[in-house]
C-alpha cells in the first residue's frame, strides 16, 4: 500500500509546487512509483513545473465528474518513467472536488503507487481541506520569513485539528548570507517557533528558477545544491537517516530580529 | 419550532438554530440531524444553520463530518456554540463562528459574561497555534506555548506554563484584579480588563513574569517566589 503525502503551506508563493515536483521526481529517481496530484483547481501550475502542460487531455475534475477513468487522466513523465501527474482543471474552482472525492481517488491510487503526492493550494478553505483529507503524512513548506512562518503555524494547527499530524517541516529559500548578517530567520529560529520536526532545508538557488521555467525539476540537475537538498528529503521520507547539509548560520543581530517580530505582530 | 427527542430547531434572525439536548450521544444526534434535514431537503436547501452543543466535547473530525453531510444537502453550517473548550477549539479550527446572536432582547447577553466569576478554570494542554482562540469565563491555564497569532481570553487569570507570544486578555469582563503570568512573557499584546498594553520592544533574557494592573498601566514583574 502506498503513502499519501500532502504538501501544503498556508501562504502562497513559498514553493509548494516546486517542492511537490522535486520530491516526486526524486522519489521516482530512487525507483519508487509516484503520482503527483495538482489539487490547486483553477490555478494549476504543477504541469508547468514538470513540463507536461502540452500533454494534458483530462484532469482531476474530469475524473471526479466521471468523464474519464483515473488512468486516462494520468500523464507519464518522459524523463522518469515511474513519475505520473494528475493535473488540476484550469477552468473550474475548488468546489468542483470534495474531500471525500479526494479520499476515494487516493484509495484507488494507493493500491498501484508507492507514493501519492498532493500539491495543496494556498489558503485554509475548501482547497486545503480537499488536499488534506486523504493524507497519511503532511509536509508544511515555509520560507524563513515572518509572515510565511505565521501562516505555517496556523496551518499546522489545522492539520492537528484534522488529526492528520504531526506535520513535518521544509524550510525553503534559506539564504545563509542573510542569516549570517542577522536579516533572515535561521533554521533554529523557525524550528523553535513552529515546534515541529524538520524534514529538510532548501537553500536559495537560482537554478530553481531556471529549471522551473524550463519545466525540469531541479533534482534532475546534479550540480544544483537545491536539487541535492530535495534528494535528501526524498531519502528521509523513505526512512533513511540523511545528515543535514551544512548551512552556515548563527549571528548576533538575529535575536533583535526575532524580538522585533514577536512584539511587532 | 421543530422538536425531536435529542434536538430542537428554531428560526433565529440569521437562519436556523439547532439546540442539542444535554446528555445526548453525538452519533445519534448526527444521524438524527442528517435524517431530519434530508427528509425535508427541498425545504431546507440554502439554509444557514448554527449549532448549540452545550457541554458536548467534539473533535474537528466529528464537526467536519456533519458539515460535509449538511453541505451535500445544500445547507451551510456556519456556527457552533459550545461550552466545551474542545468543541470550541475544533469549531475555530474549522473556521466556524462560535457565537450566535439571539433575537430575543434580554436573552442576547453573552451567557458566559453574565456568570459571576468563580474559581473555575480550564486546562489547555499543548501549544496554541496561530489562529486558535481559547475563551473562558473563569481562569485559563495553558500547559504549553501560546504562539504569536493565538488568543487567550479569560474572565479571571491567565497562567501559561510556557512561552506566551500571542494575545492574552485577562479579566476580560471587567475584573481589574486579574493577572497574566508566563514562564516567558513576550505577548504580542496584553490586556487586563479594559487596559491594553503592547510590551516594550527590548526585553532582557526571558524569565517567569507576572503582569497586573497598577492604576491604569499593565506592569510586568519578575516572578518572586519568596513571599
């Protein structure tokens, strides 16, 4: 039986879709059979990041509404034969799918795949509830930045309330230089604020932008540091103990920043 | 007004209010409500429903299941009123309102506010995360951290065995004797009775502190264990 892993964040733009695409590609690269579901109905993106946009015929809403079989909506990746995508519908909205639809679809996929990855939409409404309903495990993505940490905290609370926890944390876009100068929250700060287990840290890396625009997950680029970090996350998901990559940090100005946030709201 | 053995439905200004009889068993209530509404589906379609659950403790999962059932019938569950902190927490986590305005004058006063302040307290275990809110007429004790973005409101005192970084309002219904104490007192904002304070920007190393009203000012002092 496969596992259903939901990738969520609360705040938009922190890198959920990039994270989903890369963990999916990394797990597939490690020989696992993976399907990624884009649950962001109306604002689909995962197909672009995976470079599969032009091959979409059917989508998640077509499956739910019975216009096609689940199989027909799956797009197979050209580079990684064990990686599949079920795209979101672009012309509909979140209410086209219900949490119980998602549970049903994932129960079917679980039988055939090792991993079912769900790319959650931002927000705490219906789209989030759809994405979280079938989850066995949940990963929360945040940036080392106060507003996305605050939203991550809210989302972690909701995940606990839905009895889907404990969620694990991915800190995305960490810039060691800015941490050192005291202008960015460090890994320790974020983990202390959110009080959940850390699954991985993705350093700021311009190769992400380049690869994303080309529709190629950065894990496929062996020289990328971010790609390596995603690869390590995939291995941790499989239960391996992978040490965290060294990221320089700690500084004096940090306390000040943290203090400012705590009191500034 | 419709009656069944375990709940009662009446119209209020803003839709329907379902009051669940105390002592009822949730599974039975859930089933009875689903049946009641689905038998009259055409009539209730588009209705807004508020639930008064009394002291029944429910999880988010249980509330969510009912909400999904009602949603399928075209009925919106928008509010849950409860005395059980667990239920209130669950309702808030699902984004439901937890106060229902009542139409009859004289009955509109919030029930809890009208209660005299006793020595009752509730214990909240685990972290209160951003977006969570605990409100109680007596004292509130939190065994865990109160994160920034969370709110604790008490008629009496607030005691946090952990870091207090969210908003705390002690003596919320006018008790100026109320205090707030925490192992680390770094709230976003602190309120005692009708006084609102934002803590100073600079703070020394965190230590257990107790905040109280001195005149019209909230003053925080280190916890002194000697009498």
